[in-house]
C-alpha cells in the first residue's frame, strides 16, 4: 500500500514556532511502523516558515505578512526542519529524502512526469520522501498556500491507496467544541458537500496556513482521485497504523469516488484560485454537463471579474449556480465583445473556445 501522510505546522511546533522534536519523532515513529508493516510512505510536512521565525527572532504571534520576508524565513527554517527529520528517521535506520514542490510541478505535464518518476524511484530505493512546498522561491501568485493540497496532489500523482491528514483535532466535528460541548466526531463522509465544508470553518492557528477547511478541501480532491482520506489527530497513538487498518473512530474518513480526474483537471478544479465567473445559458450548461464539450462564446451570457487568458474562471448557469471551473482562453475584455456570437462571427485571431474541454472540470 502507498500511504501519503501529512502533518501540519501546529502539530510539530510550539506556540512560539520552535520545532517540537518530540512531535516530529512521534510522527516518524508512525511512519516507521508502516514501513515495518511493508507499506510505502510519503511524508508531507509543513513547518519551514514557523521553524525559521524564532531563528530570526520573528517568532510569537507577530508573523510577518509580506511574501519576501516569509520566503526568506522559509529558506532558514527548511534546513532546520529537515535536519530534525533526518535525525528522527535515522533512529529507525531509515533514510529521508527532501523533495520541494511548486504548483508548476503538477500543472505542466513534463514536470508532473518528472516529479512522479523521482518519487517512485525514491520509494523503490527504500527512501521516505519528505515533501514541502518550495516556499523560498514560489511565486506568491501561483503558490499552493497550504500543504494539504500538495498532499492530495501527491496522492493522485502516485495513485496512493490512502491519504492521512494529521492535525490537532480528532477529525471533522459537527461544531466547534469550544462553543458547543455536544460537538461530536463525524466518522465517515461519503460525499464532501457544502454542509461539511461549512462545518470546517477557517484557518486554525497563527502558525499554520490551513486549518480544517483546507483538510476537507484536500480530502475532496483526493476523493476525486479515487483515494481514501483519513483526517485524524497527530497525537493519537498508532494513528497511522489505525488509519491503514480502518480502525473505528480513528478520525474522519472521506470515501473515494468511483471516477478519477486527470492531474491537470484536479489542479484546475481544486487548486487554482478563480479570478472571475463566466455565466452561460441553459443550453450551454446542459451541453457541458452531458456531452463534455468546449464552452463557446455562443453559450455565454455574461461574465464577472478581471481575468485574462490563462486564468481560472468559474462557470455558472443562468441561475447563478456554479457547476464548473476552467482555464479561460480569452480575457474578460475580449469576452465582453463576443458574448453570444457564433464561431463564424468571431473576429480574426480570437480563440474559438472560451474554455476548451481539456481545461474544463464539471463538478456536482
């Protein structure tokens, strides 16, 4: 079995941002137990920025906000973070291999294949890949922003059997236990919908960038990849072994869907932020849903937002309900001039498709 196990910043650092070596050792102990049981494991870790903050005397709750400072801090923290992992894996006679990923590694086919080949070879060599986002050089406009999405994309990349997202909560709860003492664990989710997404809330801590919302979003991505996901507490004893075994109460289990999106469509549907919305008529909505065609200007009735060719846009029906997402082949200004036009009436040089079917994801 291939298992992708992700742990967040809040689970491996203290309140000032110092690395909690005991927490990392606990995480690595679980990975070593899976390896001893014959499974391949890929670790995805956050914590580089948080680890670098105290080293530069920027710790506590006064986390910098500007991108350049955060990138510099991550460059300092990543080495410290990886050194801790090396020691922890070394105590189990395991070798860790650092892999830093960026969005283009999933969005560009050649990079996608290269990343997959490297990770597969590391597993063949018995190495435990330790993955983080390449924060030090990532373009702020096209970065992931949280490692939960990276973990889901890696699970898709490797056709993993299981994704485990470890956090400081036992899983997704019916309510915030700090407000509602009767809040209980949701043990199984068949389909992630708006109800579960609203339960997830926002980001968790100052040090972390994700929170439960990003974990539910990542679980949804994994479900569309055909991968089972478990959201569970990082402090639970034997959590990774229990997740593999499907032990009752281990956390929130999100079941996989039968269909599987391509890596590119998974990226478009769940990882790229939309910069606008294209509204279509009922005929176009039906054609996109039922026949999987490209979106043409003739089916468009309007658009909102400032987007250019190559940006991601949401696709909404005449009732305003969003049912898809894609990469626009024309910008908002151009689209405003060709709304409703037939292909034969388009100006010379203008793309015939507003969104090509290869760049379009239709979601329930």
